[in-house]
C-alpha cells in the first residue's frame, strides 16, 4: 500500500489545485443543457458530474485514464486498479508492492462465513455478496478515522485502506459464495505467489490444467473494471459515498444497482438468446437460419440482447477482446461460432430494421459465452463476477472523490407542473387539474 499511497500523495495536491483553478476561473460557464425528454428519460446524456477514472467516447469505447481498453487487455487487474487510482501504470516495483499488500489483506473474517452460512440456501449470489460486504462495515478504517476527527483533506487515506481491504477479500468471498451456493464442495484456499485474478480462478474450482481459465478471469476482471461515473452502479456508489458513508456502504449501494436486470444481468440474457438459437437449430445455425431467427425476434416485439448501447456507436472494444480470446483458444466451440455469426449478421439486420441507434455489439454479447465454455454455467452467478470487477472502478472513484473533496450530491428536482409552465405546454386535460400537474 505504501507505494500506491506515495504515488497518490504526489498527485493529489496537483489535482486539487487544478480543480480549484478551473472552478475559480470558469465556474459559471455552461457545459450542458437539459431537455424535457432528458429529464423524463433517465437523465440520459446530461453532463452533470465528473469522473476522471474513465470515459466512454461514443466513437471509441471505454478509456481508462485516457488509454483505450483494447490497449489494456493484456494487463492484470492490479495494474488496472493502480492506473484507475493514479493515472499511471505501475512499474515492476509498484506492481509487486501492490500485489504483496493485497495478499496480506486477503483473509476473510470468520464472522462473514457464519453470516453467509445462516442465509437461506436459495439466496441469490448477489444478495450473498452484498450481505458479506455490508457485514464487514464494522471494520471500516474510514468510519473509525472519521469518528476520531480526521481532517477533511485526509479522508482519502482511510478510504484507500478500506478499498484495499475490500478488494483483497472480494475474490475469496465471491469464490466461497460460488462453492457454497451451488454445492461445489468446501472452500478452496488461496495460493501464495498467484495474482488477484489467478487466485480467484483457483478458488472457484473450475478445472484449469493449462491456466487458460485463469487468463480468461484476468481478461474478464480487467474489461469490466469501470465505465464512467453515470452508469447505475458507479453513480449509486458515488451518490452514497458523497454523504461520507464509508466505502462498504457505497460499494454495497453500487452492487444493489448492478443487480438490476437493466444493468448487470445483460450478459446472461445475451447468452440465453445464443443458446436458444443453437437449441432451435441443433447446433450453430447457417447464416440464413440466423438471419431469419433475428428477424423473428424483432418482429415479435423483442430486442436482440447484446446489440446496442446507451453511449457507444461502434463495436464495443471489450466485445472485440472477448471475441479475439475465444477465437484464439476455442474457435470450434459451437456457442462461440454462433456469437461470431451473430456479429456478422445481426448488425445488418438491425440496420435494415431501422430502429436501432447503434446496431453493434456490446461487451455482453460475448462475455457470457466465454464463461459458458469453461463450464461456469450458473447464470445467476455471472453478475457476481461483474461485481468483483466493477468494484475496482467504484473503489478507485471513491478514493479520487475523497482526494479532491467532492461535495455531497444534491441535484435540484422539479415538478411536472413546473415543467409544463416553463415550456408553456397545456396540461393533458386542459384544466390544470390532473394528478401530476395540479397546483393543489
């Protein structure tokens, strides 16, 4: 931790001064406008918050501290976390120090297992993970430091401690939940000398003689690490953290959002569609069969999961990385073959259909198929894998937010009456007495 902490101690004063100067000189300049459609449409596209760890330009895709994710696909999660926190990739010494620090913190408290063992046997894996994180709140270094009167400019230091403690424990907790919830046998202990993702893969217990599955986990945890600050999980975490709730509360809030079917469940829905195709045709379909199946899906009023994105207008580079990994290691897999054919055929179908703003695949179009190949077929667990990775982003965002002194988040809400009056619109009934817009 000392090396990462020292790197942050060098950078944080510069970050603070840059932000102070920016606000002082340009604080009244406008950077966004809000339409009625955006206000009612989930705030889509409104520029109203700052996230320095990552961004998603529509024509490029995810960039971590200015570096396209495709250029980071061979990195480890430890390197990614260091980059998210500091803006720099670690050198060998810093990477070794971070790995050692995480290994020293990885022991999961006994009380966590006792709580998980007391839960109903059919509890959802995400609920189990969330419960484990919340019960560890008693160990929060930030909570202790705040109660002792720590200075505001030092809030980031115990937050860093909390982040490292939580991240170190997460692979063991998540793997333990997998083995407990799906009756895979006893928990598997971590092994000295392995990286964060290698130990995670080992503790899951998936057969892996060649180390290929461990490399798959490394790639998965790297690609899902962060995705701007406005997605549900990141924003929920930031919102709760802005109230000076400690990191355990904040990450828990983010994971509660990630659990929703419109956010973290997309990969299993995509895989479900692919499996449905293969079941229908007794294996990988022909191009014409797949084209017809895609049209049948659209004509039935459904969407083709995995295609389209709220921000992107190009093929998601994370999809490209997964596809490349699959074609390298198991090109003859019938599920991957259907994923690849879908990539060739569906965008053209969607273009012809004319309703999709972005006909290109997102990361979920491939990630589930990769996991499925290696025998990890418990769909309800997929979001836990997503959560372990996204915790890298949520933790780093909170460290940076505390470092630059981000205030509590408190946007101004308005009523439908205010909106109708402001835009000069007539009320639906014309008498101003409808339930939503009445003055009473």
